[in-house]
C-alpha cells in the first residue's frame, strides 16, 4: 500500500512538473530530455534497491540515487504548488470570461498558461533542489554546537552550573568521511562538559557497522563519564536476517551482545532500563536510561517503571529516552517528575529551514509534536537533539548535525 501511495504521488508530481517545463519549452525538444532524466532518476532508485535489497547493506550508489530522487521530488513539489495555484486562478478567470462573454468561440474555457509563472516556479524550485544537493555534499558534516541554560528550583546545590553534552543518532553505517567524524568527536570533547549523554541509534542496522570506528567514538571523554541508551535502529529489527525463526532470534541476540560489548570497550555506560547516581559531595543527580519506547510505529522495548526503581519524585532526574513521543505519552505528566529528558530520533528530517528566533520549519513537524530543540510542559523540559549522523537521505540541508550543551542552573526564585 505504501508503495502504491508513493508511486501515485510521484506520478502526480511528474505530471504537474512536466506541464511547467512544457510551458517553458514550447517549440523546443528539451522538455523530452527533462522527462527522460526524471524517469531515469526514478527507475534508478528502484534498480538500486533491487540490487541491494538488504537494508543493512551500505551502498554509495544507492545513497546517490536517493539523494537525486529527493532533490527532484522537492523541486517537483514546488512546481506542483505553483502550477496548482495558477490552475485555480485560470479556473476562476475562465468562469469570469464565460460569464462576461469576453471569451471568443475559438478559445478554450481555461486561459493558456503563462510562461512568466512557470519561470517563477522554476526559480523557486531551484532552491530546495540545490539545498538537497549541497546537503549531500557538505551539509551532512556541518556540525553545530547548540547551547542552552535551564533553571530548576530543586536542582541540588552541588550541581548548580553542571554542564552536560548530548549527542544522538550517530548512524555510523552511513559515514563516508572518517576525518570529518573525528573532527566532530574532538569538538564534543572541547565543550568540557561534566558528562556526555548519547541517546540512541549508534548503528543503522547491525553491530558490525561499528568495526573500525571503536577507536574514534572511544575518544569521547568527560569527568563523570559517557552514558548511553539504545535507539530503534540498534536492535537489528531492520536487517534482513536469514534462517529459521530460531536462527533469526539467535542471530539478533548475538548482534545485540556484540553491540553491548562494543559500548563497554569504548568506555560507555549503557543504561538498559536502569538508573545510576552521579555524586557531588552529599548531593545526587540521577541518570535514568530506558530502552526504546515509541508511540506505536516502532517496537517497544523499554520499561520506565523498571528504569526508575528506587527513585522518588524529589530526586533530581535526567531521563535518556530515544524517542520524543515517549515524553509526550508517558513522561511529561508523570508523577515521578522527570526534570529533564534527552531524546533524538527525529533527525529534524534532515531538511528544513531554521533561523533562530524567527522560523523553524521541517517536514518532521507533521510527524512529531516535539521534533527539535528545547520544549517545556508541566515545569519539565525535553531536548530533542537533531542528530549527529544521517540516514536515508545521505545529507542534511538546513537542519544541521547537532552537539547539544546544556548547563543546569539553580533557580534564583520560585518561578522556573
């Protein structure tokens, strides 16, 4: 069904975009060149997935095919908006001409398309088309450090000014430039935070993607350690395991054990439905880590109650939970009072427009209520990290890879 819907959307976009190109190329042959190129782009995507059916496989050719398809679809979407707007105007214009009898007998009901409007559409479409290509070339490694200061009434005194760094969604199987990733890890360490939190999706599909990268991510270092949780991609659910049901279960179990071992080797403290206390003098900060909990689109592995055993509502808590929909569904109003939740998962869809203080737009908004940045409800905060890596679309345009630095502050008055 999803394939049918996708194919129908592609056909609709193709029809509208061809109308625009045809308007601009009256009497010229290059409209057929455009049609041939777009058909080849679409066919190439299906061909690449036929050649590489296993989602665990890494393929530069497939990534390029997806990038070109997305760039063309984004441009065609703009074409469609412009042409649809003109069609609505042409319809009312035709109605007006018919009612006022200004239409000559040899004229059709709808006035002809205007070349000027098509030129405007072509110019507007060049923006997302170019942005997506740039994002695949340079944007995916355009790391941004985002700094926040959050105040809490009940923050223990010893943790006033405590600084944490969060990264999320590494997706190591997608990387194609080791030097850029090493630069980013060095940038994380340069923040000098007291602790580092990783909120899931270390790999795309299988643990062997980490082979050769252990020494890079093992360099992450903070005074109070590196803590991590699992994301939906870390469980091997999207890999094409072969064999009987029992063999598949055994393979997935071995895959998970390998991932646990890799994180131990790197010096990370993986929290699997458990909590740990960081101590400063007589004060404690509790780090709670749950396995992945989504809102129905993904398998549920975590248990928040189990992860919070021994804690009370008065304990100051930072919750690591990969999917922000978990916060929306179970955490923000929870009586146990999770002061700050750190999530990722959305990637901000890796595409959008952000001008701090003015605009923040992304297709992610249609899927997640909390999709990027700091949000606050019921006196509790969540940060949704935009992600460190990339997946699917091998790039980032407008929604850049993120390193979050949060400083915890003791509130000076009774208002948070």
